C-alpha cells in the first residue's frame, strides 16, 4: 500500500510544483492521475521513487518511509518500482536486449557492469519479458531502429525485469497514436489484473482515463482537486471537470 | 554616413556639441549610455594603440611622433571631416532633388573625403612637425589611423545629433566598419607587415628555400669510382738529404711521376707577398682518356687541399690516357714540431660520375628514426591522455556531479578516507615494491604497483569511511553527530589552512621579504592559517546545521574544471620546457608535455560531450535502482561513444602534429633534429625533416578522416 501524506515540492527557483498532496493507493489499484500540463503530475510520480527529492511530507510504501531512506535502502525500494516514460528513455545506441537487461541492474553487483556482465538467467528473463510484450524478434536490433510503439513496449519489458510490485507510468501514451495507446495501456491493464501490480499512471485523454482507471486523482497547480473511483470518473460532472481542467476547458470527446 | 534618420526627428545640436567635445557623451546624455560608452572606448583605445604604435615605441625611436602631435593631427582631421560632412549634408538637403543625385552622393563624398585628406595630411602635419621629423615619419599607417579615429569622431558627432535614446537608434554599421578598418591598419603597423620587404629580400633566401623544398640529394648515398695516383716529394731539400726515387710508369694502372722529387716550398711573407718555390714537372698516365684529372697536395700530416695559384689543378687527359703539367710546390704550413726535410704527397685523382646506390644516407636514417620517435610520442601521449582524461571528464560533467551531496560527517569521513587510504596504499607499495625489484630494477612495474595501490585503497577507504561516518552519525544523538561534523570539518580546515599558510609564506612573502624572511615567517603564517582554517571549517559545519548537506559534486566539478582549464591554457611547447627541466631533454619530456595538454583538452571535450547527452536514460536507469557506476556504464557511456571517438581522433591528429615540433624546445623527436640542422645551416637536411613532417601529418590527416567517417 502506498500512502502519500502532505507531499510538497518547491523547486530551487521557487516554483511550487506540489502543495500538500495526500492520497492512498491500495495494492492492485490502477490509479490514474489527471491534470493539465504543468499541474505537477510528473513531479508527483518522480517524488514517489525520489528521482526528485520532495521538500516536505511523507511517502509510505508498505510502511517504509521512502523520503527518509538512505541511498542503499533507496536502491532496494526503487527496484520494486518500475517506471515507464513518455519519451521511453531508452538508450538509443544500445540493443533492445541491453535496454531490457538494464531493468535488472538494481539486483546485480555494481562492479559487474565494469566488464559488461549479465548472467545467462538474466538474459533468459529479458527474452521472456520481450516475449510477453511481443517483440522478442527485435531483441538484437538497436533501440533507435524501433517505432514509437515498439520502444514503449521495450520500456515495459525493462520495467518487468524489475519484477515490480508497482509501476509508475508518466504519460506513457502521450507520444503515441490512439491505437497504440490502447495497446500499451492494455499491457499495463493485463499486468495490473493478472499479477496484481499496482499502476500509477498519468494520462491526458479523459476517454482513456474512463476506460482503464480503477481510481482517479486530479491535480491542478500542484493541489489535489479531485479524487474518485473508476465508477465516478465515468460519470464525471461538468463542474468536476472544470475543477480539474479550468473554467475555459471544453469537453471534446466522449468515448473513443 | 548613412542618412537613415526618422522623418519625425530633428537634429539635436546640443548632443552633437557634447559629442564633439567628448566622443560618446552626446549619445549617453540622450539615453543611449552603452552606445556612448562603446564610442568613447573605441576612440580612446584606437588613439592609445596608434600613439603606442606610431610614437612611443622604444624599439623605433626614429619614428617618434609625440602624443601632442598626434592629438593636433587628429583634431585637424576631425575638423576637416566635419566640415566635409556638413557640406555633404547641406548638399543633400538643399541641392540634390533627384534619386540619381542622391545615389551618387554617398560614394562621391567618401571618394572626395579620402582625396582631400591625403592631400591635406602633409599640409596639416607641417603645422606641428619639422621637415626632418616629417621625413622620418614611417609610412602612411600612423596617419591613416588618425584619419580613422577622426572619422569615428566625426561620425559620433553626426550620430549624437540624431540618436534619441532607446526610441531611435540608427544603425551602427558605419561605426563598426570604421573601428574594424582602424584596427586592421594599426595591426599592419604593429605586426610590421611589409610586402615590399618580402619581395625585395626574397632573392637572398631563394637558394636556401630551394634546398629545403627539394632536399632529396642528401637522402641517399652515392658511389663514385675514383682513379688515384700518388707521388712523394721532399721539402725542403738540404744538400746531402735522401729524396724519394722518381716514379716510373706502370702498365694498366694509373701512375704519376714528379721531377724533381725534392725542392723548396713557396713562401709568403708578412705582407702577403709570395715567393714561388721549386717548379715541378708532372707526368701521368693510365687514366681514362679525354676526361679531367684533379691535382691535390697532401702535407706531411695527410691534410689535402687543392694547390690553387701554383699551376693548373684540373687537367685534360689525352686520348692515350696520359698528361703532362707543371706546378710550383705550394706554401704549406708545417707543424712547428716538425724539423728538417718532410715528405709531402702529390695526388692525382680522376673521379667518375656519381652513381645512385639506392642506400639511404646516414642523415635520412637519422631523420626516419626521429620521425618514428615523434609518431610514437604522439601516440603514447594520446593513449595516456585518454586513460587519464576519461575519469576526469566524469568529474568535470555538471549534469553528473551536481546531484552529488554529502553530509558534513560524510565529507569528513571521505576526506580522511581518501588521504588515509592513499597513505596506506603508499605503505603497502613500500612493502611490495622490493619484491619486484624496486624503482631501480623495475621502474615501470614498481610505479604501476604504487599507482594502483594508492588509487584503489584511497577509493575504498573513501567509500567505507564516508558511509560509515554517515550511518554512525545517523544513529548517534543529533547533538553528538553534529559535534563530530563540526570537529571533523575544523580539523580538515586546520590542515588546509596550515598548508595555505606555508604556501603564503613561501609564495607571497618570499617576494617581498626574500627567502630568508619567508622561512622566518613560515611557522607563524602556517599556525595562523591552521587556526583560521579550523574556525572557518567549524563555522561551515555549524551553518550547515544537523541535516545540511555539502554540494560535494559541485565542488569537485569546479576544482576539476579549474585544473583542466589551467592545463589547457598553457601551450604544449611551454609544458615541454617544463618537461625538459623535469626529466631532461628527449622524447620523454615531449611525451609529458603532450600528455598533460591532452588530458586537459580531452577532459574538457569529453565532459562537454557528457553534459550534452539525453538525461532520459539516466533517469530511467536510476529509477530501476541502478547504482551510480551502473548508470554511467549503461546510460552515459553508450551515448558518449561517438563524440568521444571523434574527439580522440582529433586529439591524436593534434598530438602527432605537435610531436613533430615539440623537439624545437628539447622534447625529442624530429623537431629536435630539425632545429639542430637549421642551427648548423644544413638546410638540405632540414628540408628532409620538413618533408617527413609534412608527409606524416598529411597521411595522418587522411587516416583519421577516413576512420572518423566510418566510426562516427
């Protein structure tokens, strides 16, 4: 279970990205974070695995306070939390297999990397992960030879290597077309439902949110302005919508 | 003098007047402050340079032109220009109505101005220079600069009349153009560029340039067939002496016969007047017919010379291979120890044509060896440069280092660990070194053992202690760990302060008080430094508080960058001079110089390549729980490989190029040979070196370009 309490992030230049955000995510939840660009979605996700150092507040992950963890503890926590990114963040010049294998680094001794050593069982695990996202045939291609959808599947395979209990997905489909978006979110949903992996995912399109979320939180200017179940988001009122997206916002599409 | 003025604006006479008095003042008053500053600084700088170049150069006192004279000339020029400008302005405003006239006006004005100024310059100069001074004035360059400054001055007055602060600022194109012209004219003068001299004096260097351009004659050995015949002659010829017998002709062999075989030397008295000695009749045979023979004289010590002025020395051989000639015994300096009659030799030599043997000459072999030395020097310097600069470049990459923070306890542990570990490494080295033979028997292995032990133990101790102190500090009560932090920082501060105090005494006080005084003051300054350092260190830890962090990454980044910048700002040739002082002349000194410069240059290029990578993969790997090392290996290195390869090849190129001339200052390699040959006026040999350098550099250029094409 993930408990976020009074989380605040103020950047060095004084920008307040998050202001007193509190919420709880139960195990096995598919939590979607909605909000405009710059509302603090990315900052929130990165505070959870401390890619960004929170200014105030606590984040409890199965009872352990992530914000107080030492460097070594943080490494153990991070390897249980997979992350996928809007721009995939693959190492373009490395092979697909190497990119997937890097997901396992948190479990392997540091100095092995000096001789570029991965045990055979990890390579098998990586091939299995690629098999699951359906691009095992691309394993030995360079990552920059893949299309956007394929790259994001490599990103998911890399997260799977961590055997994660939770996946943080930062706008995973914002750079993809709608068909690919459903395919990627479909993988996440499968992982969520079949393996009980908790998913925290930020999304732009309301129809996608309504289709996949079991729980939704809305951020606006760093504040939590909406909290609801999957049921509630499918029946979101205009007033709630404007609370998240601002008074000038128009609801454009329904269904999808 | 463009007239792109706003139709709304009217000229402001007050500002124009102010700028006439002080350039730029008018502009500044109307609100364009920086514009005014530019103009003022340009006029002052150009004037200063002009006076420096034309007047006050101690190396050329003849050309002296006083500052006062320059100023008069400048003011007169400016007045003249302003007058012309005013005429131009009036003409445009009232006389020129057609488009054509306006288009012609500007170039016509410039042409007229130049002509008038050139015509007027001597007149103007005469008003404050005597005819003798005027004659000595060197060229027109100093006058031209004054013209340019005057033109800027005039432009500035015109400009001041139209500028309206920030609301209306006409283009400064003319101003910049004038400044550039002024700088170029001055540059010509200061660099003493003189094409006429280059053309006039070319013929003196023609022969030498030719030798350097085509030196291949000395690259190979040539064989000559030589027919030699020798006849002995005794001199002087006192009665009762025993002269050598007259040679008889020999069949099938070159022979020479001299009569008489005994005679007196020619003599030269103190005034240089010559008295001829005995006249010898020389007959010879057995030489190749219809070719020339050459006659040489060898004194009793065996030194040979051509006896010019005592008879013909180059004689045509007849069709039967014989010749006859006459020669006075030349004047020969006899060694003072020699007494009585001496035996001299007359040698007749017939040289065949030079034959190409295909063997390289000694000089060419020397040059090739030195060239190889140079290439290897460049190669080794590049290799060591890469090995040393890669780790440094990671320390000098802002994006990697700025995230590194440590607590004061961790910092204390780290510093103590680093120093202590290095010391332990040295002790371990002391123990191990004798086992492999020590510095005398196995210098490279011993050095390697020391280097590895010190480095590894320092890093291990650093990591262990910084973590240990960090985690101990967490478990201790806050106040105690705070105290540990303060005490540790004070200790580090004291040590650093002590060293700085010593350095201050020897470095700064050494200048003012001399070495004696510095030695006397050292204990006090060191103690003062220690106390001050301890105070500052403690204060820093205090200010950090219980949970504060030290941006250790940024500190290392700044320090590494500083070191790299210093290393790079000092040219390899200067480093080579230091290397020669350090390890003596030779390729090792050159290697040290090139390595230091390579490390600094590559370190900067590499670190900039690291700074410009995509941060996404780093973020992704950090999120998987990868350690710092793993992140670097799998997210940073793949991204920096192409720029690293390109920079390395580029550096290799530079290093081989530099290694060919680093010998000029004693750094070994072909440059060393080149400068020796030049000093000995052996220009053909020097030409060989120049050719080898050119061929090597061109080949290398080609190779590195094609590798770069393939790899990057």
